[in-house]
C-alpha cells in the first residue's frame, strides 16, 4: 500500500502523535496479535483514511511504538550528573532506574521479543535496545578498570552482556512473573552482585583522609543513601 506523506503541519504532528499514543495503549491492553486498526482509530478518534495517511499497516505502527519505547528506556535509565560520583552509588542508581523503566515498558518489550521471532525489523530493534545498555556498561567498566577500581582481567563487553542479562532476567521474573521482593531489597542485591562481579567494593571507591579513623568515622552504607535512585555509562 502506498502511504501518502502528510504535510508537516502542527495539526498533522498532533494527529500522528495521537495515533502513536492510541496504538501504544491498544497494544498494551490487547497484545500485538489481538490489536486491531479499528481499535486504534476509535481511540484516536480518526478515520481509517487518516490512519493510512500516517502508517501503512499495524506492523508499521507497532514498529514506531517500539522505537519510542527503546528511546524512553534509554533516557529513563541514564543516571546523569545529579547522582553521587561514587561508582557503587551510581551502579545502585542505574539499577533502580532500569527496574523502573522496565516496569513502565515491560509489556511492550515482551511484545517486541515475540514479534522479533518472525520479523527481522523487530529483531533489530530488540538488539538496539539491548546494545545501548551493553555499550554503556562496557564503557563504564573500562573506565573503572583504567582507574584501578575494577578487575582488569574482565572483558568489558562480555561482562556487560552477562551482568546486564542478570538484571534484565530479574526484572522479568520480578515485574512480569510476580516474584515477591521490595524495590530497595532488589536494587541492593543487584548492586552487590554487580559490584562484586567486577571486583568493586564500596571501600575501594573512597579514599580515607588522614584525619579519619575507625574510631571517629560514622558507619556508612555500602550502597550510599537510601534515597538514591543497570550500570552503564554513568558508573
């Protein structure tokens, strides 16, 4: 089917955005296979003709929804400059943000995985989603190795793939399959496992000043403060 190119007007952009939002809601509620263009048009309050002005098929709409999810999960899990400089605390913050991003998007990610089994485009999107986290994890580990804070014998990319897989699988079991765990406990355990796997400890990331001693130094939590928000470029 030939899809007409809509004029780049403000109204056209609003209509397209409305269709994307309606499509996302329909996919989340009904699943990929059961979702119908009729449902999307009804929710967006547009005609079929308007739908086909912007999208050639349900598959095309889902592809753009999935691309948006990839971007959102990447953006939502970036720790940023507001987090502490301590590498352990930044791993903790990244794990927390990743779990929350997964909670917001897990149903669509699972749909993307299912669609990837039959459509190469969705397979590439799934690889792109994972690659951004793998790349950030590998770069973060390489920096810690250069600083002498992580095991220098680890391959950064392989380590990022393996530890990222651990976090992703836990997110699936916890948020999709209903494993019982409090968020703080989940984040704490994931962070300990990640840090120990790369040879990072809380003590190794903080140099003690001469004025400090065991007697007058207050106890510190290895994960930083309780209110701090998978480890990536921000490690």
